[in-house]
């Protein structure tokens, strides 16, 4: 028996429109035995930073052979391209708008440009369907499209550091209103160098202790911890940090070491 | 190996309730090997026009043998009926409230009335499950229910035309706030007859050029194009047309030809 | 051919985050042939009463062998546990925070505590994935974890009754704004004892007739009926009862018998 091809989606199509329906229909027409996993269709329109953040956290959990479709800001240019590449036995398909460079940086694996007939109505559905069929039927991956020399590179705001300080920012507010920053554990520990720290944000008293779990402090108290993705997160135990602390995406946070 | 039966859903059940869960459970109990595709559950309550618009755009993309369930405004009458019919090797199931006539008009294929035991709790789940099991197991389609002489017909607002003008209206705002009208390419080209045109809406300067892609104009500029469904659409390049132009469902648009 | 393992989800993870993606990926990695059914991810954060209400209405519709994951308020305590049990050939997995006691009360079936390695990032994904793999591969259910003597018990507000009256409350507002109460048919009929009744709520005239269907009264009129789950519900025919009547969760309703 053939296993179903797993295909995940990260898009900004929302839940009210017919675009995802058309895409799924086209894929099932090309390759019937497909198992769709909708990661999210609620990426903010055009927000490739948020899309890459979700993809980065998710793709590793999936089994080898999974295809990840990231479809955000497809119409970024009149010379738009769709690309496919393979990393750690997983496949990635999406527009060449820099979204994947936010995860893989300069280390992008060999990348192929998918053919698109822009004369067709809503042609991206056929681009995706054909590429999935190619992979799912075990064809030679290198023949999925023409090799692409150079993919679009994008960079995101990185934390600014010196010997005594990290200046970072909030990059994601999750469903529970936890505030996730762009400071990861590796950077934090390296600059910290076993010293004490004080995490400042807005005009609140600094957080001076690293928690392991949300329930390490009393209900309603503010804490910080490294989340499952290894990013520094500011949270309120059993509460909604973003509203309570008025802490939003792009707000600055500062960690002093002493 | 038997292929999974593909079943799509277009409903107004939303995402917070247990109704869809009951329906999917009942279907899986009747026919275990089913692959659900949720097109949308966010149709406005009772809005069969919006539901038919989504279905019309989507069904053609799916492979032969797909079953499309449209479940909107089920409780339209004490004499409600559920119906099933087949068109282009695809199956359609839903209430007989005119929803399908908005797509197929007077050309409805032979239609069958599904049996319903209204004494059962939430009986529609059993109606759907039984009909799907009938189709999925390859039984004679004509025995799915009693032939129905006449289905409920509904009509929607059509554009008004004369030799110099089309008066239409906005029928859908999509996720990107593009404004989709009830004027299709065929009608437009027929009345246009190779003349120049000016598309008026609200108090804005008219659009006098037809674009092929969103990026044909500068960022922030207004444009019109025929979308993937062949409908005339008013959009703003990289922007949210509905908010920016204050253009909403049912608003009138006027195309003059000269 | 092996049937796909059906796994349903009732969670408060929402639709914007990567948590569900990680969980589904982990499950597919452990057991590839899985068919996910998302009942809802829109439970209010920490609201185990709402989650149990949805589960209670849904689980019976699913075929034998289904696994129901209820993942709400997982981080309820530093001594949190995850549990699994079997009821009517269906499997239930979730945190030991009382959520299942709201359905099964003191009659909880034998329950097992799942092993968790809290040192792993987002460890619940592995807890769920391992338990599902155990069940899906037909292993002896009793070896899924250590037997648990006592599960957390929670109680909800029950209606108050005397010979002439039931005092209940609204426990759920559905997608159509129907108001569902905590009074079920059995209790109602027992206290009623074939007498007439008057259902009071807010300052409106009482409802004195039990309807069978929404269309038993004129459009816009208020009615009450027992819904598909056997709960007394206040609705407005073709209208939104909660807004129109200003009737919300936890509001009191009173039934007098005479």
C-alpha cells in the first residue's frame, strides 16, 4: 500500500475564500492520495516574516518526505517565481520572495524554479499541484524545474549586543498572548556568561529570574522563559501578557547583565 | 486498494460549535475511508448567495467522484428537503433552498430527494452520512432517493445593461479585500464591442484600463481585472481595496463604453 | 489494508500558532496513517467547561476506535499529569484537570497516567504522539501508562429544583446565537410531571410552549426546544437570540410549573 503524501500549508488565504479550495482540488486531481495538514491560513497578508517564523517552528516535527507549501505574498513582483528545494528529507515549495532565506539564510539548499503558465486562471494552483505530483510519485527531484542560481535574500532585525547588554524585540504574540522575542537561548547564554540579568520592557520592573514553566510563578505574575522553539518569551502566569503589559510586535526589550 | 472518498464542505457552522464534529463523526461511522476538505465554514448565516459563489468557483478543481456538501440555511421551511444530484462526474448534496439553482439555473440535472427521519436528533448528519455511503460504495446513483420533479429556484441580482452601459454590483469581498463584482468577462466584452470604457464606483476617478495582474500598476494604485473565476474585480495593488475605497457588498458599479 | 487511525482535537490553540502543527507533525512521525478531525481549536483559553460540553456532544457520533484529544489548560499545575482512558470502544487523552469528570463524573473508567519527559521542548506533542501510536498499533491498552487511582474531579453548576420550579443557566451560545441551557429533557419532564410551564428569562414575556423545530413559530419569534443534545435551548426563529434577547453565558433562566 502506498502511503498518503503529507502536504502542509502556511498561507494568508484566510478561511472565507475559495482559493485554498481550488488549490486542494487541483492537488487531489493530480495526486489523489494526499493528506493535507493546515498549519495556518491566518498569516497577515504579505507578512513573510510571520510565515517563516511559523514554518521554522513546525517543519522539524514532520516525518521525512513531507511537502511544506508556504504561500504568502505570491504576487510580489511581475517577475515572480515559484521555487522548490529539499532540506533534511523534507520538501519546501513557495514564492521566491525571500521567505525561506529568513530560515536558511545563505545556506539555502540547491533550489529549482517551477514552471508557471501565467495565462491560466489562478495559475499557482497548477504550479503547486504539478510539483507535488512530481515529488509524490518519486520522480528525480532535480528534474522538478530549472536550477536557480540565486534566490531572493531577506534579512530580519537581529538583536543588537555588546558585552553588557542585548537589545531585542518582540516578534510574535501567540494565542495565549505570550510575547516571543528574537533572542534565542544560545545568544542569551553566550552574552550572559554566567552573570545575573535584568530584563527590561516598557516601564515595568525588570524580570530577574528565568523560569522553566509558566506555573513557576504565582498566578498573574510576569515571567520569562525559553519556549519550545528556544526563543526568549515574556508571559504572565495564567494571564494574557500582551494586553496586560501592553507589549506588542516590534516593541523593544533590553537585557542587562551584571 | 480503495481510494478515499473525497467530501468537501461549504457551511455556515463556524469553527466553535459541535455540529461539524457530529456530521464528520456520522460520516466516518458510515464510511470510514473518507478524506474531508473543509472549503469554508464561515459562510454568513443563511447566506445562500455567498455559498453558491464559493461552490461555483471551487467544484471544477476537484477530481471526478468528489462529493460536495453545501449546508447553509438548512431549516428554511417546515417542509424542508435535502437533495442530491450529479454534474460532470461530481456529486452535490444540500438543502433544497435554491442554493444550487444559483449556479445551474434552469439546467439542474436530475435531482433526488434524500430520506430524512426528522424524529432523530440533528437528523441532517444521518442524511449526509447515508447519502455519502451510498455514493462511496458505488451503488446506483438513481436509487439514492426519490426523483424530484421540481427544485426550488432562486435568482440573484443580474447586471443591467444597455448599448452604452453596464450597471453591476459588488458580490464578494475576499481575504485581501479585493472587490468582486457580478460582471463577468463574457458580458463585459460583448457590450464593450471593442470600445474604450470607464468604470465608475463611489466618487472616485474612473478606472479606464484593464489590468492582467495586480502588479501591473504601482503599489497603492487602483486597478480592475478579471479574476480567476472570470469576474470583474476592483483591487488596489498591495492594498486593501474594500477599506481604502469604502466599497462594500451590494454597492453599485457602473461601466460606460464610448 | 490498514484503516487510518481517526484522531479528533478539541483545543484552545487557535488557528494562528504553530502548536497544533507541531503536534500533528509529531503524531504523523509516530503513526503515519492518521486521519485528523479538527472539532474545534477555538475553546476559550483555560475553559474546560466549554471543552467538555463540545466533547460530550460529539464523541458518540464517531466510530469505534476513534481517539479524542482534548488539550485545554494543559499547564494547570506544576504536578500536571496527562491521562488516557477508554469508554464505549473510544479513547480519550488529555490533561488530568477535571475536564473528563465533567462528562463522566464519578463513573470514570480505569484511567492511566501517560509518561512525560518535561525536559523536552513542548513535551506534550510527544506524550500525545506516543499514546496514539500505542493505541493505533493495537497494543494492550492497559500498558499505555501506570494505572491512576484517582483523577481530578470538577463539578459544574447544576440547576436548582423544587416541586414547582427549575432554576438553570445558559451554558453555551452557538454559532447561530441559540442559547443552550444546563437543563436537560429528563430533568425537565420529571419536575414538570405533565403540568403547564412558563420559561422566564430577563424581563421578557415567558415562553409557554415547547417547540420541536425552529420553524414552528413565525420568523423573529422566540421559542424554546430541546436541542440535538437533549438540552433546553432558547432561540429566535431565523434570528440571533443571544443578541436580540441580550441573553449570555451564565445568565439565569427560570421555569415555573403550574
